[in-house]
């Protein structure tokens, strides 16, 4: 039984008679269910293009078709109608908002044919979003991983979408006004809605898809029995993901759909200590590159959450390593995953000596220059069963120099890093001396 309060029970065909006022609603025929529906979800804004097809029975002459969007987040300025069959014989004369009927518009349609016509209705709605999720399963050595991608579609639009083809768009479009704001306005503001610039802005986004020949059509209803796939295609400033097959996405529900699965992806596992960023904690990181040599690189990877697991050899199960988030990852770009605190790798800095020296005085006996020398010891311990690369960063300010027998790199003008490869269950200690000059002692 169709719900006449919802969108898809609110398309009704009304036969016109010359003796009835224009606002009368008689001879109402409830339309059959839609035949197909396609959702194109833009990830950068709260925006979805909906395309549906239906088979309608027209009488020859003037027909009235009503469209209602009560309890949904449809942008009424974007609703469009066209005939897919008998296109030259079916003409939309005008569109208006019926008096004393809220959340409803009416098409007056002249048909030169009596009988079945396949029509397409499309519009933009709000409340349907998608997000990317990744599962990284690292090998016991933490040198490779299996990276699986999924997309999660969440429907809070107020409408159920049954047997829908889903397409996901990565890219940024600019809206003059958010669709959700237009959908929630009172229908007393009809003239402002009719003149709102949003529709033209969104049409340009749709035209971009049409230019590449992918705006219309869909996949066959009878999809083969095989693992689902997501087809990826580049569209200039956009990137389009088309989910294979069809899914029912009820209002208020989320659906998790597979995207890709890439085994043997090379990763670099390392640990960072930087007091200014992490306090006294050591943080674990994975780094990988979205490239063909890394078994990836077929398309950019959208923003999302990453859950990292590691294979435990004793029971051949995976243990949870940590969770991170990633921004949009273009092809051939490396990404660093911060997986949180690591307790089996420790770094303990210890101040051994502090000295103020090289005092300089002016003619009045006031101190005008001095230097501070600090001696530090850094103890690093790897309690893990595998080797660990530890990245230790130390920050300084002013005019400084460092003396040490350990190898280090300058990160920038105020930071150095020490890279220590440690074997399983190995401890290492190194020292350095830092001299900072002030006042007239500054040489830089």
C-alpha cells in the first residue's frame, strides 16, 4: 500500500474537464511504483540528484500531473519532468503551485497520444550522505598490508529509495543556497523559491556528468551473481564511483558497500616522539603511497576513517592497532596514518647538565650577552618482538648549535630528528649537547 504523504505516493494523474475549476482535485488516480531510480550523491555538499522513471497512462489532450514532497528534503525549484517515450508527442505546457495545497506542484501536460508513456522525473534532495571507510590489515612484520575500502551511504532524506542505483561523486561544487534550506521553507514563499538560483547551479553540475555520457541510463536490473564492484571514472574536477547492482536504502538507515580490496600493499611502520606535538607519548604510524607500485593508484581515495589491524602469529587472528582519518589522497601521493599511542616503544629524555656561560658585559657592567649549554641523554627502548624504527624530534629556538656523535637531520630552522632502527627487544642510549646564544653572543 502506497503512503500518499510520501513522495512516491504523491504523483497523481488528474483528467481535466472544462466544467471543473482549475483547483478541483477529482478523478484522482494513484500512480504505480517507479520502475527505476538512480541516486548521484555529491560528497562535498549535502546534495543528491534523484532520477526516477515511471510508466504513466495518458489520455489524449490535456492532463494534470501533481508532484508532492511533504516530509522530505526535496528542493522544489529543481523538480523536472520529461517523456522518455513519445517525447515529440508529450509536451509540458506549464508548472504551477496548486492553491490550498501545500508542498505540491502541478504540471499541465498535453499529450498527442493516448496510452502508456515512460517518463523521467528528476530533482535534487538533501539528507543523503556517503563516507569512505578503510580497513588496513598489516602482516606480522608490518612491512605489507591488505587495504580494503568501503563506502557507507546514509539516508535521512525522509524518503525510502528501493532498488536504487547508487553513484558517488568526489569533488567540490559551490551552492548559492543549501538544498536543505530551500526544502524547509514555508510554501508561502513560492515566488522566491521559483526564482532561487540554486537550480541553475546544480544543473551545471549535472551537465558536467552528461558531457561524459554518464548522466542517464543505468545498469541492468538482473545483476550477475558475483562480488559487488564500484566502477570509478574521472570527470574533470569530479571523480565518479558507480556501485555495481542496486540497493534499497530506507530512510533512517545506512548501507555499507564494498569498494576495493588490495593485498600486499607496502607500508612503512615507524614510531614518533615529539614533545611539542605528543607530550611524553610515543605514537605509532603507518605510511603508504596511493600508486601503482603499491598495488593502488587506480583512482584518488576520498576522505575517510581507517581502522588498522595486525596479524598475531600465535593464534593467526588480527589484533586492533588503532584508528586514524585521512583526507583526500590523490594518485601517487603518500599518506601518513597516526594510529595512536604505542606503549611497547619508549623514549626517555634526561637533562644531565645545564650551564650558563660566556657572559658579556657592557661598559656599565650590565650583562649584554650569554650562552646556555644543555647536555641531554635519550634512552630508547623497543620491547616489541619485531624491529622498530623510532623518529625522535627535538625543537629549539634562537641561535643554537648541536654537538653529538649520533646521526641527525635538520627538519627546519628550529628542529632536528634522530632516526634509530632498533632490533626486537633492543635498548639504545645516545647523548647530545645543545648551546643556545643570547644577546650580543648571537652570531646569526
